[in-house]
C-alpha cells in the first residue's frame, strides 16, 4: 500500500501509541534505578500458571449428496419423409395479335371568322346658323368720319363665332380692306348688331362659325 493510500490514524491508536511510549520510558527508568528487579520479583510470585484448554473444533458437516443425473434418452433421428409434389403445369404463352389501330381523324381548324364590321355611328342631324335679321349691310352712318374724309374704300372679310344664344361671341379679320379703321369698324358692327338663329346638333343648340364680307363704298351723295 502506498503512502497516499494509508488510512488516517484514529484517536484510539494515538492513545495506545502514547501509552506504549510511556511504558517504555517507565521501563527504562526502572532498569536504571533497580526498581524493575523488585517489581519483577513481586510479579513472579503472584503469577500463577493457568492451563487453558482449547475448545474442540466443531465436527465437519457432511458434504451434500451429488445431484441426481436424469437419464437422457438416446438421439433418434427423424425418419425421412418424402413429399410428392405435382409437377408444375407448363407455362402458358399469351400471344397478342397486333391489330392496326385506326388513326384519329384529322381535325382541320377553320380560320376564325372575321369580326363583324362595326355598326355605323348614327348620323347627327346638324343645322347651320341662320341670320334672323337683315342687319349685315353697311349703312352710310357706319362709315368712320375720318375714312369718309380720306375717301377710303374696300372689302373687309370677317369670321365670327356664334354662341348658343345667336349672338356673336368673337370676331376675326380674315380679309383686310387695306384700312385699319374700316376693318375695326366691321368687327364692331358684327358684335353689336348681328343676330343668328343658332346652329343645332340633334336638336340641341351648339356654337358655330360664319364668314361674311363688308363692302365699303362711298356714295356720290357723300362725296
């Protein structure tokens, strides 16, 4: 046993070792002082020899009887049994007669029919604007005084926009007389004096345009 495996010393063992140590010290002191001889003599007188008889050992127990061996019957091999099996029937060979399968009928795809033409849009009933008064002629008092003195004459063409109420909404010079005073006077008369029956579309009044011309001419009486 190694030093690491020794058991720790108990308190009882330590007391025993201490008593033995004290006994040795006492015996050493007795030998030196002659006390040990006196003690030994007194102890020898008191010691009586006692013969201790050892107890007889118990008798040995008889060994157990051997186990009974059962008789094992001898090995008898089983008899050979022949099993007659019927011979397997001969294999049957199935032959399939190849029958020509008819081809599926070919489907001829017809081109799609062209879409029907769109239905014609219903025609709208449109009427043109018509003048409702003879106010399109140039009177002598329509002449600007400066144009009379300068004897300015010519033809002015105008394009007007007629509203749904029959009045002229705007005026534009499309043919000049060559004199700005006469052209400006022509649009002024159109917007102030002209009246129309408005144009219609499916019975509803709509805006429209119209063109008219002014002829500026000084009569002999005004010259």
